[in-house]
């Protein structure tokens, strides 16, 4: 089976993006496929899991009662609460105008509070990594997230990036993971709001933090920071890897910077003889259901994502 046929033989969340990005399907067909995300498959299953309290699994970033429980023997954090579910729905490309989706988001806005300081969901909290994803989610679903932007701009560190532990530890050194989460949120906000100059400037400084390190390396020694970043995961959750970072740069629409070339070569090297990319390094933790067949197996998501990145790079 050709790779394109294999990609289309999947959930609506994958199919509509394949039709949009890899085929010349008519816009009406793409829109109709996208509407199915809320009607059937993964998107519908996630929407149906929302509780009467307006949240998923009773909490914002962690399930109800999670902090008081004993987690010995539990692998990874749970991915079942409100934040990771809404993040995944945006990656599915669920139609934000769908009536069920609007209702679900309204319930979150009115009822969900953060584990930290009991703040409303779309007001954000203290962790910049959480706030970056919440900003992207809020923009996607048309919520007022101006307060999160103000907080993130104030949290930017002197080296240009962000670190979710900066307030707790006083660290002046940024984190790749925190920085990519924030950059994705700021880019979404900038594209939706027409580019406030202070947001664009902060985003450019954050990009430079990553580019100065070739997306993967320590600036001090040139060593790869974390070998796990050479493996491609989906869902990405809050984690960093080379493919996720390249996706961000492709989403900007800017011409590729030469400093991403090493990461591009990595993506090319991972394409299998049959034209697919594998799922690697799945981030452990409780989920509602699995999206693919497991690590070491061909991944529709990673194949779609890698193909989009290489298309952007080769065309620009």
C-alpha cells in the first residue's frame, strides 16, 4: 500500500490533515473530513470523556486527588486531565466552531481551576511550560488569554528562553522544553492577533536561543543535550525533541535557518525504506486510549509530521 493510502486509512484527525497538506483535495472535502473529528474516532472519544465538573479526570493539569496519592510504581504522569486533553484536541485539529467543542470549552472556562492557586483555566498559572500550552489552547478555541501573554513576556530569561523552574530555583538558564512550549503559544497568539511587536520580539529571542544551539546541543561544549531528543514522539505532551522543534519553525512560515540543517538531516535519516517514519520514545503515563501501534512501529503521525517539515524545508 502506498504511504498516502496508508495515511488516509486512519482516524479523521489524521485524514483531514493529510488531505489538506499532502493532496490537492477540494476545500469542501477537507472541511467535511475535519468535521468528523468531533463526530467519530479519537476526537469524539475525548469529548465524551469530559466530566460534569467541566474537566477531564477531575483536574486541570493532574487528576483530582493526584497530589495526595501514592504514585510509587506509576510510570510517567497521567495524560488524562484537562490540559493534555485539550492540547491533544488542538493537535487533532478539531473544529473549534463545532457546537459540542464550543460547549466543552465553555465548561472548562467556567468551571476548571488550576491545581496551583485555584486560578481559572484560561488565566494560566505560574509554570511557563503549562502557560505556553494553555496559551496555544486558548488561542485555538478563541478564549481571552492576554493575561498569560503578559506573564510569559515577563518570565523570559536573559538568554532568550524560558525555564519552568526559574521561579522555584532562581535559575537564569533556560530549558529547551519550556522554551518550545512557550514559543508555540506565542506564535499562535501572534498569528491570531496580527503580530503585537513585543510578542514578536520575545519570540525571535526565544528562537535564537534554540538556533544558537543547533536545536540539540549545549552551547558550552557542543554536545547533544539529551539523546532522547533524537527520537520522535507523538503525542509530544510537554517534551522536547528535534521533530517538534522543526515543526515549530515550519509553522512560522519563515525560510529555514541554516542552523536547523543538522536536525533536518536527522529527520531524513529516520525515513524507512517503505517511506514511513516510526513511533519512538512514547512518553509514559495513563491515557484514555492509544493512538498507534507502539514504539518501533510505523507511525502515521510522525510520517505526516516529518513529511510536512521536509516539504517546507525543500520548498523554501
